């Protein structure tokens, strides 16, 4: 994927990009002809390196616009959809780390890209190579981070499901690696790991689910092992909410939730989990939709979330509210809990550097805290 640096080659490539961009505005109605045109567009885009010259940027802008126009973005033919996605992911590679489209456009773009992963198991499909190429580029440019910034959690969960349902033993190792890289990055980079993101992974690790392939179990176990420290507290809550006991899952789930070092064996070998003692626990809360709408208009995509970081919560809260070893049922009055909570300050990545005071939302935070403390208390009693 190299672009010649001499002026003649640049001019020739720019001219070719302009030509195919114009053709995309009035693309052929016959599917085979359209696929041929999209293959040509993709081949030309693959010749463009990141941070291209202004000449090349101007030339491929026509393609950028045409690819997200309704006639192509919402085309009904499955192979055309994959071909369009394969062109768009090249656009995203070229413009990275900048985002080439608006938030509204990106939602449909990622829906199209994620849908292309659904049939990765069909290695005989005419679009198989394109699907793999999309997966590879998606992993290498960390495109999933944009999905996190825009809070496309449902779409991320859907993508995880596609990976776990489509991975096969006969796939090249690279495909497993790309999926693992994407899933691990998204979990590690999430400020808050929702139950929604963990559900497809836990489903792949259910002991009595005979529909789960060995490759899917291997992928789920590997992702959890790589994110063990990050996921420990979230995994406990997810398991409790989903209702299946720990012994209903692969051993790795219980190992991560047990707060000890462990070694987990599975069909493909051994996964070692080394976990460190935590100095603090993060409680993360998303802004309300009204607050988000008011704040996001002036924010870049990478500054979209507010989270409350309560440092040393195990020590601070247990001493101030419950005592060193008191059970959750012996908590002091709510007003005392609110007083303790109000002493904690918050850090926000998307507001002014001045610290926000928790007194501004003590009531709602106290309510949320009581629910969280109840869950933590239930784990202690187990």
C-alpha cells in the first residue's frame, strides 16, 4: 500500500480518483457493474497513504461524499454493502486519526461496517476477502475507539456477537488476532464496561451451551484474560444480573471474579491471569441525555464523556460510612452517607480543569451509591 511520491504519479492518481468519484455519483444500476466500479475505487484508495498531499485530498473528497450518499450507503444488495464498507474503511484509514464524517453519518457508516462482519464464517462468499480486509483495517487503525466516543454501545455489542458467532477453527490465525485486538481495545478503553458489552462474551463461555464453537470459547477466554484487571468488578455485577451461577461459565470467569491469581486451562492451551491489588475503584456515570445534548455541541468527538472518579472508595466509604468491617446493613443514615460522598471530588475530561463538586448532584449520586453499595454488600456475603 505505497503511493509513488513523484509529481506525475500523484497527478495521475488524483485524476483517477476524480474520475471514479464522478462515476459514483451516477453509478450503474447493474450489480456486477457497480461492484466492478467499487473494486476500482477501493484499489485506488488503497494506493493512498495516510496524510496525503492536498492534491490527493481534494481528489478523493468526491469519493468520500459519494460513498455515504443514500443510494450507496443504503443499497439493498449484500455484496454491494460489503464493497461500499471496504471503500469507506480505506477512507477512515487515510484520514486517521481525524474522523472523515459527521456523527450522524458515522452511525450509518459503522452499522454498515459491523454488518459486514456477520458472515465472516462463509469463506466461500465472493465478498469474503473484502470482509477480512475490513476487519484487518478496522483493527489496525483502532476505528472502534470512535464508536466508544460516540457511545455506540449497542453496535459494539452487536459486533462482539458477530465475532463470536462467525469465528471458526478453519480461519487463519490473523482473523482471530484481529477480533481479539478489537474486543480487547474496546473493553480496555471503555470508561464504563456495561453489562451489554459483557453479555455476548459471557454467552460464549456458558458451559452447557452446545451451540458455542471451540473457537468462540477460545476468543472469549482470551479477551477476558487480557482484560482481567479492568473487568473484575464489572464482571461480578454482570454475572449477578444475568442470573447464571459462576459454575455455569468457563473457569476463567470464576478466576477473574475471585480476586486471586489463577491459571485457566482450555482446549487450545493455558491462559495465566496475574492480577494486582487495586488502590481505588472507579464508579463511572454517563451524563443525562439533556446534559449531553447541551454539552456535546461544542465538544470534539474524543471529549464526549463525563465520569465520576471516586478515589480510594473502599477505604473512604467503609471508614466514613460503615466502619472498617461493618456489613452493608449497618450503614449510617443517608444524610451521613451524603456528607461523606460530598467530600469526594470529581474529574471530568470534557469540562474545564476546575474540579466539580459532588454537592451539585448529591441526591442522585447518593441514590446510585446506595444501589452500588447493596451490590458490593451482596458479593461480600457470598
